[in-house]
């Protein structure tokens, strides 16, 4: 287990969304998040206390978490001096980047010298099977999005929280680095060898009680040329009984791809449902989650109301308004 609490390292994040790992921890495990450390030019701010490493150590921090999720998942050379300083001060390091901490010789040397641990959470630790597509007991719900970083993890976590409050049997199943850092377990799906991705999700969501629901964290988007493969692996490995559509309404193009516009919610509905019914013919779309963080209250209310009328599906911002209506629709079997 990664020692807590954390100092969240935001580096030189180009925008708030680039610090989504740190933001997720801040929002869902606030007791872990003691402070933030930002470099010059950082465009993200979690509204936590800005701390030096010495201040963090004095405040009881045990681990500095690299809270940045940049394109390609690389450790910037400009970060290395700060990461080294953290090890020298007695902190562990944790990261969910593709570029592993353990592949940086100086960090390895300092960790060994000071008796610290490098936690690379984006490294598969299980020998996953190849998917077989066999039906499993229990129920599963998957969040799918019109784009990357639209709120799929927040939707799944909010639904699990609402279900727990109602005494329902539900488990959030993490499939990315942020979810793993929040819950302490899961599958780092985009680091799994392609032939085993769907199988890893079958492994993550095994047979369960008939009234138990696995709420599976979504990744990527079927419409994103860079990351559609990981989404399809989730759909086929998860064999969901229900899909929740996730959308960020202010996007002008796909994340990182100015030449690609976002699909409509109608397109997402039809495409994702067709893919899901290959492995589970009974799959349904039960609701829509809209990330309204960029809108004021009136704009958000109007938007979700309009989308609900257009799509004839319960539509909410589950982080802003609560996920109860999404849970109610899921439990009621509404199409």
C-alpha cells in the first residue's frame, strides 16, 4: 500500500485537466491531500496549500504523488530535481505515468540510499487471462464517453457512493492510475498487453451475487483515434448490463486532436450499445452524465434539462447534483 497522506505534485501542468490525477485524489480522498507543489508556469490549482517539500514533511506527508497526466505519460526532465529532493527528504514517490519512476536511474539510486519506495501504479502485477466472453453472475455498469477526460471516473465513483448510501451492493472497479490511487486497487488497463486487455476486465469483474453491481471506470472513447482500443476492451471484457453516457459540453474538438470534432450523444449511444450487445445482448443505456464544471448553475440546469428531453434518458451532473437519478434508472431497468 502507498503510505498516506500525500503531497500532490502538479509540475508545470499546461491546464487544469492535465492535473486530473491530483484533482481526482483531492475530490475523492481529501483526507489524503495535505498540499500541492507547483512549478513555475503551472496552470493548475487544486486550492490546496502550496508547500515546499520540507513543509510537507513537517506536516506529516509520507508520499509525493505525481498528479499530472500528460499526453504520452512521460516524466519531464524538469521534474527530476524536485522528485530527487522528495526522496532525499524521506518521502516515497508514487506515479501513474507510462514513463516509470523505476526507469530513472537517479531516482532508483536515491530511493535505495534513503530507504524509500518508488510506487509505479501503472504496472500490471497480475498475469491476466485472454478473454473468453463467458457470462458471469452479478451485474455490471460501464461509463463510456464522447471523449477522453469527460468525467467517466467521477460518474462511476459518484454512482458507487450513492448506491452505498442506499444499502445497495456495489463496487467501483478502477481501470486507470487515478482510480487505483484513490481506491488502492484495480487494473492499469492502458498498460496491459493488447491481447489481454479484455481478459483483465473479466478478471476485475468476476462472478458475484445476483444483486451486486460492479461500476466500471471508463477509459478513452470509441471515437478517439488515439485511445479507442482501450474503450472497446472495457466494453467487451466488462460485458456490461448497462451503459452510462458521459459528456463534456464545452469541448470544441477531441482532447489533443484539433482536427476531430466530438460525436453527438446519439452517435455514442448507438455505437457503444452496438459494441456492448456483441457480448451482452441485454445491455441497455440507462442514463447520461454531463460534466458541467465549466458552466454556471443556470446554464448547467438548462443544459441537462434539454439533453434529457432530447435523449429521453435521466441526465445529471452526478458530481454537482448527485448520482441518485442515475442509480434509480439503473436499478429500475429503464431503457
